[in-house]
C-alpha cells in the first residue's frame, strides 16, 4: 500500500522512474531501523491518511505535492539523541529529489517544510501550518492510540534515565500546552485540539505524579 502511494506521488510530481524504487527501498530501510518504535513507516502511513482526508480542502497548486513530499521524508533520519534530525532529513530528501530530477525551487520548498517539523518555532506559511498539524495529529487521537504513541517514544529514549525522562518529557508536553493553540489550522483545531490537550494533561500528570512506564 505505501509503495503504491509513493509511486503515485512520484508520477504526480514527475519523479524519474529510474530512481523511484531505489529511493523507496532506502526510505523503507531507514524507517525500519531497530532503534525506532514510533518514527517508523507506521507514522508515515498515519500522516498520509490524515493528508488524504483533507488534501482536497487545500488550495490547488505545487504546495500539495510539496506537503506530501515532506510527509514522506521528514523523519527519514532519526536519532533520538541528536538535535539535527530534521536538517539531516531535509538534506537526505534534497539528494533523493535531485536524483529524481525535480526542480531546485521545489526541492527548497520541501526542505523548508521538513525543517519546520522540529516544532521549535511556530509555522509561518500555510503549507508549514499543514505539515506541522499533520505531524502532530497523533496528539489528538483516542486515549489508547495516544498511550501507544507515548510508550513508543519512551522506547526510543530508553537510554535516558527514568528521572531525566520524566522531567524532560513533561517539559516538552507543557510547551505545547502553553501555546494559544497546539494546532495551527482551523481544520485540525476543530478536529483534535480538545482531545490533544486532554491527552497531554493526562500524560503530564503521570510523569509529575511519579508514574513511570519506561526503563531506568
């Protein structure tokens, strides 16, 4: 299913047919790294499903293709101990898209969209709003799905001590709650804002109340 979705995007964007399979196989291997528990192809599948539901509401144009490209590539490089994953993913994506014969301006646009998924600053363009909200949509899922996500993140950070993880994770979650809105677009606010805030509050209360699900 994912391969078919990838090939369909490649056809829409004019990606060189000689490179489509090799790039997909390299992506597939990257997202299947044994250190990953959340940032896998399952995350990409979820993001694509969110995009598929609302893509027709997004203005027609090149931004649609760029957003979908950013979904595919935004976590292709992921090391939980690193702070430059998005930058390295953007560079990986640029090389892949160059191999696919895509235009430099389009590649630069996709790189910008990938970089904003570090969520360290608020998005500034409409396309940035959408890619950030798609990436964060897991926060507004039903409790069982959110809890599975939170547990998978803890597994990725297994090397962090229980006490350090508790403090760091609570701080990250609180930083989202401190925003006026978690989601940048009215579409995602209406769909997920309330439940996302409830999920984040619930997890924070677990950590600050001394509840530990990870390893020491």
